[in-house]
């Protein structure tokens, strides 16, 4: 949980000084944190991603922790995507393939059968 619970962004100050050393300006700068991924998490604890899936299948408590971690991952993705920090193609791809966005798209109902009569 610790790995995934870092804030999605931090705010630092960009400081400019005059040549004499006096403060010229300070302005806040938002910096996105790296997107937490299960691949990087697995690497940080020294196991392949497949082991994480095995643990999820075998331990209900670990599965629940992974679901919470995915929520945190999704929040970081949302915050930084909306903030324009991610390439839009990447953000869309990640949302669809990793987080399942787009999978529940509204399906158009099948049209009812139509009978066409040709009259001479």
C-alpha cells in the first residue's frame, strides 16, 4: 500500500534571483509523481509480475490490497491526465487497456427486423 499511496502530484517553488542575490520571484510548479504500476512495484520487491497474480489468486487479503492499489493508481492517472501531464494517446491507451475504461461502452441495440416491400 505504501508504494501506491504517494500523492499524484507535488508542488514545488520555482525561485528566481537578481544578480545581487535578492529574490526576484517565486512561483508554484506542479510536478507529477511517476505513475505507480504493478510492474514497478513487483520489481521493487524483487518478484516477477506473475507472482503478484499468483498471490492475488491465493490470498484474499492481498487481492483486496491490490484492488485498493489499483484505485490509487487510477486516481494518479486521472489527476495527471486531466492536468495535461501525460501524452493524451498514452493516457487513453492506459485507461482502456489497464484500467478498463471504454470496456463498458454503450452498445447500440440491434435493429429490429425491417421488411421492405417493393411496389411496381
